[in-house]
C-alpha cells in the first residue's frame, strides 16, 4: 500500500491553521479538487463527512465517507475512510509550532485499485495523490497566511 508523507510550513499561528483545517465543509471554497464536504455526524471531536473529490486528469469524481478524530490536546487529526471508492484510505495530520509559524504534516496510507489496469495505473494514481496533498497544503498555507 502506498504511503505518502507531505509537510508545509505556514507563516501563521498553529491555532489558526488547526482551526482552518477543522473547517472541512469550507474546503470547496478554496480547493479546486474538492467538490464537496458534507458533515453527516458530529460528536465532540469526532466528525464524519461525505467527501467528493475531483480528478481532472481523468474527468472523474471520487466519493468517500471519512471519519476524523481531532485531538485538541496534541493538535492532531486521525482520519480514515468509513466507506467509499478507495480500497484503503487513512492517515494523520500533525500540527506543530515551528519558527513562529506552524508545520502541517500529512501522513496518508491509501490504496486505490483499478482492476483492469492494475500496476500500469498505480504510478499515475500515486502522482495524483501526491499532487492533491501538495495542493491542499498550498491552499491551507494561502488561507492561513491571508487572514489578518
């Protein structure tokens, strides 16, 4: 199963970045590859949402239900697919103070199989996943740094 690790330094307080990332229903407003995020359940720091992502390269939508467990004490979020198009999708966001700003790290373990294409398409899918995470990082950075 492919594992992707990305991180970005954001010139904004950790608390601001954390709050922006917790507001997933607003992601489609500033992330072009996120069509919608609809909260289904919310119980304290446990949030379950339906996601629709866009893969422009293939002109397709990917749908999944995701459970997020936010830990306000250590500024982390563990997330996993409850059901959906991925064969496996789980990971963690870690927020740490760094150089008067915030380091956001994403660790993602995923699997998305296309039975008829198999290994041929895995590298393409991996590149798309990496690009998507980097785009999310850039969107969080831009939003957090533009808030006054």
